[in-house]
C-alpha cells in the first residue's frame, strides 16, 4: 500500500511555503502520495488558542531569519512579504474550490499563489492584485471568485479546518503520515523517516 503525506496548509504561512517546496520531491523519492488539505489557519488559531510567532516581535524576527536559512539550505527563493500577515480566507476558499472543481489544475494554482506571496511579495489581500496574478497564470479571476462564494466550497474548507483541529493540528504546516503528526517545515526529516 502506498504511504501518504496529508499536508494541512494555509498559503499565508511562509513556513508552509517552504514545506511545500520540499514535499513533492520527498514523496517522489519515497514513492509516497502527497495529499493537499487546505485549511484556514486563522480558524485553527482561534480553536486552539494559538497565534502566529510573528506576533511576538523577538520571536518573529528570529523566525524570519531562520526561514531564510532554510530557504538557502533548500535552494529555493523566499522573500518576506511586506503585506504580512495576509487574510487568506478568500484565497483558501479559492484553493478548496479548485481542488473540488478542477483538481487537475490544483498544483499549478497553489504554486502561482505561493510564488506571488513568498517569492514576489505581492499584496494578495488586494483583489486587483489577485486578479492580475490569476490572469498571468491562465486562470479566470471571475470564475475563481465564483468558487469562493460556492456554499459547498465554504463548507469543505470549514470541515477541513475542524478536522485538522480534531486531529491535533495547532499550526501550519502540519503533516500526517498515518496517525503521526509532524508540525513545521523544520521537521521534514522526520516525515522522510516515517515514509521510509
């Protein structure tokens, strides 16, 4: 039976972006399947009483320095987004809608949004910027916006978020191999061990 990595993610987390850059390669090397599970990090924080490390100034400064170290180690670009923190509700509904309605385009969709946020530093709170990013990558902004208003999509994102909390998720990125939870992009070596 093929092992799986369930990747609970929110686009607004730079640590999640870094995990995202590594997980497809890890899964390819271990013959595992990567399952993307969009969730709303704000909802997880609210349900668990957690908060972004960036809310504590000293910890936030350290975190971004540390993420920069990891980006260099992984050989991937990372730019601190000057618009951070981003309200990702609409973006995560769009991702969930894409997963439900156009699963064959999901990975390209996620990639263009992660890059806009964490490589290009664009303001993804601004609807015009979001529309421009989508257009540049061959997505119809009106069609994508319609997905975010779909009740089935809204419910799916809410259900994913609630299920994440029930499973013990308190932040992003969170990865499950079987019932084992691994939190943080700096725990990918344990994910590899669990898959091997």
